């Protein structure tokens, strides 16, 4: 680069630079006629001397003036050579070059959307570019491919955002420096040359429209929500107790679509300024666990338990109305059943009558007596259906209507029978009473077991101990020599119950230990009369029941307690038939069918053939009075 110190030079009208150097005398022209050569020379010399004198004076004056203006700068500012767009070279100062580079107009060679905005201001450029925009700058056609069917998305509600301001700002700043004062002269020239080269290689930039995707979620949901289907298992919603047919709500196959993923794909497509696209949507079929076919084909009775009742009308009435409250109940998977919660309190208002119950080891009458026979049948049917037993209690002594260890005592407010349907299928309880056959039956309907398997529920006695004494109670209202058996004796019995699985051919394949039962020892309780004829009270031996009298007469002599067996029962003619509890062993039931043997379970050997076992549990009567609705 050539740098020359000196005075400023003027430029030609065509911007052709004038190189710096000595200034030659200007050539003057005139239309006056030529004079003689002598005169010409004389004049020439005179004029030259005058011009020289003026030049000297001007130079001295300019120097003095310049020194006063530039101090303390250099006397003469350095000049910089630049090559203009037309190829001509021009000398300028650094300040002049900064003015060129800090122009507030677009540099030459800047094109926006194909429009040359060179020399225009930002506002002018925006107005010109905006005039060329179409009425619908973006034609959006986004579709969703759902199993081969294309669903268009309505994008008309999405606003467009034009980036004209950003593009204009970026184009304006192209090759522009905001801090020219920090640049050296060489850097200024390099920056100027970059600007000049833009005329040969224009800077092209384009505006674009961006779709604002804040509302895309609602658009996608409106297109896909109706296609999403929640799966539904077939359900047993009704059971006809007359025809034993099921009312089934069909299963529904689910359709799963990851809508959030589709929304992300649509947003990503629009953000990439792709406005015409088909986006695939993955559809997953969700098959229900229990189909209509599976529920219909594999359903039937999976367990059953029944037993004969007595001929007591009130007792059978209580059993029948309780069956009606339970019959047809449906338990979905996970549902629980409470006997007391379903049946409710046994009161006359609820239709119950007085019948025999067990209270604190003795037989009494109360409302609802006899319904323990139904709860015991439910217990057996539930176990054989392989359902989960949550609460069960044995009676005070084994019931005559079922095998030892397979009964279930209930009493309002204290003893309950509960179970849960822990299977994968709904179950139905079918409970009914046959008045002609004096028989109560409980059936469980559900999904049949695999390969024709079925189960039986059996109980067996593991220990047996007879009471060794009788409880005698003096009764001052009874004459001396009379006796009344308040309750019979019952041995202490331990028992275990087993669920036995059989294959379709009746072969035992598994034996499961289910539950244990303990029936506490109950001594016979006999009231002994101690009132003498004269009204005095005779003493009684509490261990033997013997009464001491002054002179017993033959009329007053009664059979001594030593001649009574420990399992003495109440004579059938002393208690009305319809007041006897049904859970009392047969020897204590004063019915025509009641056997006289003191054996609580029909299948067990008579008491006389069962010697006490040394490992038998000791007597453990209840600490608090207990009641059982036999």
C-alpha cells in the first residue's frame, strides 16, 4: 500500500482517483488572440513570478493554519489507498474510510428474497420485500397415517410468524463492524475490500414463515382421541337363578395410540419448516384378559356343598330367607364377602324367628337360630372353589350336619364368615333351600378348573378327651331328689381339614392342609333340687350332686349322680322340638330323627369306643360368654 503525505487532492467528477504528489501549475486557456513571442515571454515570466509569490504566501499561511488546527497531531494526516468498485484507486483518510463503512444503508450486493436492497434503509427494504409476499405464504398439508388411512390435520387455527425483522437485521450487519475505532488501517482496508467484493458475490438471504405450534396438541387429540379404545374384559353382570344362565357383558379389544409421541412428531416436522408431510401413527391392539369366548366357554359350577336340616319350621324358615339374601350374588375378582354384612342383623323386623342357638356352651333360643348351617355350607363350597377364606370360626362343639372341622359359626356382632374372590374371574353364589327335602345347598359358579380337576373338603379328628366330671348346680326351687340336665357333656376335640384335589378320573393328585379346629370340653350341667318339704334348703355336694336329708323317704329317693353317665342328655319330652339348636350334636336334639348315641359326628365311632388320648388338649372353656346361631 502506498502512503503519501501532503495536501488533500481533489477528485474528478467521474470519481477517478488522483494520485498524490507535487502539484503542477494549472494550464490556463484563453480565447484572446495570440501576441508576439516577445510579449508572450515577458508576460509569461511576469505571471510566473506572481504565481510563485502567491503560492509561497499561501503555503506559509496554510501551514500556519494547519499547525494550529492539527496540534498536537501530525502536521499532515496519513492517506490510505483504496480500490473502488469500478477498479479505480482512491486515497482517503482513516476517518473517511470509517464513514464509508459505517453507512446506515445496506451495502451493495445484499439480496433479500431475491430482491436487491443495496443502498436502502431497513424500513425501505422491509416495505419492498413485504410487497412480494403471497396472501397464503405457507400451504400446510399434514396428514396422519393410521393403519393405511390418512387423516388430515386442520392447521387453520395455527398462527404464522414471519422472520422478516430478523433477516433484515442479519443482512444489514453482514460484513459490518460496530467498533471501527478499534481496527487498524490495514483492518479497515480489509473490511472495505470485503464490502466491495459483495458487489461481485452478492449476499443472498431469505425470509421464512414459522408455524407456532402451541395449539398443535389440541389438533392432534381431536383427530386421534376417538380412535383410542380402552380394553374391557368380559364381565358377568347377572345370573338367572332359575335357568342357571349367565348374563355376560362382552369384552372389548383396546386400541392404544401414543398420542404424545405423535404430537412431538408433528411439532418437529413444522419446526423444520416442512409443511407437507404424512406422519405414520403406530396403533397397538390391547387384547382383554377375559374375552367373551373365554368367559362363556369355560364357565360353570366349580364347587357345591349341601346338608339336611331338621324338621323345625322356624329354623328352616331362618335358613330359607338367608339363602334368598345371598342367592345370585356376583363377586368380581378382588371382591370380598361378609356373611354378617350381607345377611344383616337377625331380628323379627328382618323376618327372623326364634330357634335354637348355642350360648356359652348351652342351648337357648334366639332370633336367627339355624343359619350357621348355611354359613358352614358356604365355607365348604368356598374352600372347594379354591377361594381365599379370610375369617372362619368353629362352633363350641362339632355340628351334627357336617364333618368335624368343616363348620363355620356366625353370630351378629362377634363371629363372621368372610372370603375373597382371589381368582382371575368373577364368581356367583347360588344358595337355596329345598323345603321338600329339608336340604340347604350352596353352589359356586366360576371359571372351571383345568383338565377337569375338582376338589373335596374333608375334616378329621386328631384328638378326643371326654369330660371327667359333671357340673352340679343346686336349685332351691326344685324339690329334693329331682334333677334337670341343663346341658349335655361334650368332649374336647381337635380336628384338621384338608382340601383334596382329584383329576378328571377321580385320582387324588394333591392334599392341602387348610385349617385346624378346636372344640373345647364342655361338662354336663345338671340342676339338683335342694328344697325340702318343709321349705328348708338341704345341703348339696358340688362334686357328686348328692343331697343330704334328715330322713329320706322312698318318695324322695332319686337316682344318684354317680349312676349318670358323663354325657347325660336332656330327655326328649322336657324340651319342645322346635326350640332345639341345630348345631347341638344329635344326642342333644329332641327330634324324631335324633340318634341317642353321644357322638357329635355321624361318621365317627361311638364315644364308648374312643379312649381318652394322653396328648388330648385340656379343657379350655371360653373366657367370655359366646353365642353361635347354630
